[in-house]
């Protein structure tokens, strides 16, 4: 079996921690020039925008030189460019670095900041910030944490080691502990393990529990209750389905405070509205390092404000 050839290195540096776009010209096509192909390929940007980028020398080849719009089409050729990004509302909370060595970086993510560039969140992500702030262009995420959830995220420093750390999460070799603030139900017996089948369809905001073989397992424990108001819970997911803990807590009648999707989706939260964050925190992460063999345990230093000061969280 022949190995796929590696992509050539980018001749353009990152911009604000974001990689340039790489385009490989298809092996077959009826385009006479590079410009014709890019206008078709990037039709969403508009022909004028694409031609303007070419005229301004913003599209480059593997040698770093600008590619002319009328350059002959060469199947398999690579070109790179930086896309113009839409303005993003800054997330005004810092990313804390819990651990850093030559192999990994463990970050303590704030609420509202996405882990990696996706959709409308590009520069306002943990990955882009860390690449820029730490000066590690090759930094990559070994897994993801929901944008609305705060807490620990693992990043890898060396591209050739990323697979080893991703395998830890795939094979469920990372022990993860979460913390949540949710209503208290005196009639609910805890601790308990919840098992169900959760599916999330592309384009649908919420995940759903359906009939079938369970693919989501969570242990729910009552950590503390003060005799009134909400309680603090310790959540131990054995699997990693999308929105798993939020779905399981809702199924128990304990929707996590600040959740805009469960039990029912509410009105969209306006950009820049950082009040009442989802009270879910990836508190701890424990695993054996697949590269060094070291036993790691990392703990988030963040606090859930609905627990430390409910009045402040609720805006009372």
C-alpha cells in the first residue's frame, strides 16, 4: 500500500494563531488558469474578492511567491492564502496555562471561548490564543471542550505526537471529572450511573436520547447542598458523546444552571452577553502520558459562580 505524500509546508506564517488556507488543485478539471479554478472553488467569497486577492499578490505557491491570476492551471499544485475574517466579539476572560512541557500544554479554558477554530469562532479560540501567546505555531488540540463549558483542555506541542494523545481520549484512558451547579431534588437518589443512547444530528443544536444500545455513560454524585438553593454535583463521564452531561442531568430533572439548550432551547444569546455562564466545569483530568510514561493529574483553578455567589451569577 502506497503512503500518501505529506503536504508541503506552508510558505505563509500563521496570522493571530490561525493557519493560512491551503488549496490543492484537483487532478482533473477544465480550468485553464489558477484564477478560474479559485473563482469557482471560492464562489462564496465572490469573484471580485478572489480576483482582488490574486491581483494583490495574496495567493502564493509553495515557493512563497504570488500566483498570478492567469497562471496556467497545474493539476496537484498547492496554493495558500489568508482569508479575511469577520470581526469577532472578544471573549474578555483569560486562558490559564496549568501545565506546559516539551510535549503538552494543559489550558484552563474560560466559559464562552471555543477550543478550536470552527464556524464563526476563529481567532476567539483557545488554540489561536495559545499559539500566539506561547509562540507554538504547531500547537494542536488533542480533544475539544464545548464553547460554553469551562475547564481543562489538553494540547499537543509536536504534530508527530498528537495521535498518541488523541488515542488516550478515543480509548477512554483519560479519567475526567466535571463539576456542575443544578437544582436540588430531595427525592432523587444519588449517586447513580446513567446509561442511554445519545445522538446529535448535524445542523441540530441539541442532542437527543433515543432507543437503542447505550453509547453514553455518566456517574452523577451529589457533592454538596447547603440546605437551600441549588446543589453542586460531581460528574464522571465514562464516554464522550456531544452534550452528554447536559443531556443526562436534564433527564434526571436537574438541568444545569445557565444552559441555553436544555431542557428546551431558549432565545439565542446575543454576542457579547457573558452573563450567566453555563455552570459546568471540566474540573480534573488524569492519565498516563503515552510519550513520557509520567502519571498526570491536573485540576482547574476556576470556580462556578452560581455556587460561590449565586446572586452575582443571577444578577440579583
